[in-house]
C-alpha cells in the first residue's frame, strides 16, 4: 500500500500554496516523518524547494502530458514514506480546454486519480462567512474530488477568524488552521515565477520561518489524519529514449529547467549524466556522445555567457561531430545573439541562427505537442512529443530548418517550431514525455 496523501491547492495562484507546502514539509519532517512531495503540473522550480524542505526528491505529475503508466510509476516513488503532500498549480480545477494524455492538466485530475483529499488554502482578505460559500463550491464541483478542509490565509484579526470559522462550521467544512497576515515568509518572485532553489542563498532560513509559522497556526495532527491512501495506477510506461549513452548536461543557475523524471528515466535506461557549468566557462565532457542544454535564465547571465570563450569554442567543436540540443534558454544560448531587457546585444554560441530579444517582451505559455520533422537525438521523424513552453522572449530571426510541427493544447499551430542546423537543434518547449 502506498502512503496516505493530500493535495495542497487553492482557488488561484498567489494565495499561499508554496508557503503552506514548505511549512508543512518542514514541520512534519521535524516530527521525524518521511514526507514525499509532488508537484502538479508543468513546473520546474517548486520541486527544488520541495527537496530542500523535505529531504526527498519531488517530481511533476501532469495528466495532460503523462500516460497513466508513467503517473503510476512516479507515484510509486512514494513507497515507504509516511505521508504524501502534493502541491497544486494555479487553481484546483484550472487546466486546458481539451484533454491530453489522461486529463486536462488540472490539479483536480491528479487528485481524483491519486485518491487524495484536497486541503484548500483560501485568501480570506475582504470576506468573512462568504469564504465558506467559496469552499462549498470547491467541495461540490466534482464528485471524484474530495475536500478535506481549509486553511484560512491572510486573517486580519481574532474577530475575523471567529467569523470565518463560524461560516465554515455552518457549512460543515473543517478548518485546519488560520494564518495571520505576515509577509516575511512569502517566497520572493521573479519574472518567470519563483526564484530557483539554487538561486536563493537564504532558502533554508525561509523554510525554517515557514515551518515555525505553520507549526504555530496549523493543526498538524488533524491535517495528517485527513490524508487517504494513494491509489496505485497501472499501465504501460512509454520511456522517452535518452539522447545518448553519455550525456553532457549543462547545469547551473542559468541552465536548470529540466524535468527530474526525464533525467531519472534516462539514467534508468543506462545513460550516464555528465554535468558541466557554462557559467563557470566549462566545456562539455569530451567523452560524451551528446550535449543537452536545458532551459533557465540565460538572459540574466547573458554577459557571462558571451564572455565564456572556453564553453563557446568547445561547444562549437563538439557540435561538429555530435548532437547538441537546447531547450528554451538552452536554445537561445545556442543562437547567434540574445538581446537583454535593456536592449544590449550579447553574442551567443552561434550554432543556430536564432536571435531572441527580451527588449520586446511577449509571454509564450502553454502545453505543446510536437511532431518531429527530422531526427532528434535517438528519436526519428514522425515521433510526437509532449512538452510545455513558458518564456517572455521574442524571436527576431530564425533562419534555420524547422525542427518540428508544433501545436498547442487546442491543436492550433504555433510559430515556435524549433530549428536545426547540422547536428545542432533546439526548441522553445521543454520535453515532458512522448505521446502514445
């Protein structure tokens, strides 16, 4: 039997899910419990925070991109833990209009499949008993989604809390705790969401503060008691083949957006991961047979990348005989140039003709389905990949051969096709899995 679990969710983004999640992970860990974290949806950042707080690897669960077998395989990683906590994305029921692999990508889909009750954190600013009506709606929206109870956030005063609790009592909804207004444990933000775990020097202090805050205001025993056993999901697991036997993987604060389950799958299939740091002007391992540049924040480090001559020269040499692939930020770094938000042009590696600009910002966000036009690493033309795109860069030039035919979650063509030149290739979407 897999351990009991809960989904930590909310009506919307920005309501305190991550602070609650990190505080709960820290508080239960301090009690000596092994708590296994998950993240619902396509998020590359929160799992790093989860790991820091819990001491256990966190991976993404995504019903739009993942088949049932892969979801089950990832849920099985919780075996042996005392408790599972999953952090939702956006609002509980938010997803795309058309279902994907096994659902529409919402946290509610994951909740229903895993069998986890929902702990709903509510920002109760500006309301009292009305908050109970909001919670009731969440409890009644889907028959296969169970509301365990709520955590009240941004409570203004004891009188405010009393009114809120009275409304919840009348509605028959348990209250696991009330969090007063307090800013010093909120997570810092950046233009692409939360700061990366590697980027935040005071992360552990923040986790300690969140843990103390949650310990003080949440009934941990009641919340744990509300958890229910995790369902076992079965089915074939389609394994995305590793791009090579020995994979040189760029890894530093500029290149870290890669899904952990993908790297783990490559290792399980016998591949070796050889990390290196472009920001430290390191070259890919000469013994590697492929180089992979993940996404991240190259625009924040464009000057250092432009000055990293050892990295740039050796990557060009590498690409003469072996494949090099970049995702989003890695793709931009492989291009001719990157223009930062101040309009300064920085020369990049030049393996591709791509020129991108942050001076002309435009948000690109959403799931992507890509059918390869040409081979990509060990995947042949015609293979269909599922991924996710999120960036604010604008393409100024993209003269190379399109890599794939790319569509969004509604099946509409998108212009960001990726590109290829010789053995170098790149995409704006981050690979999650293969479509079946």
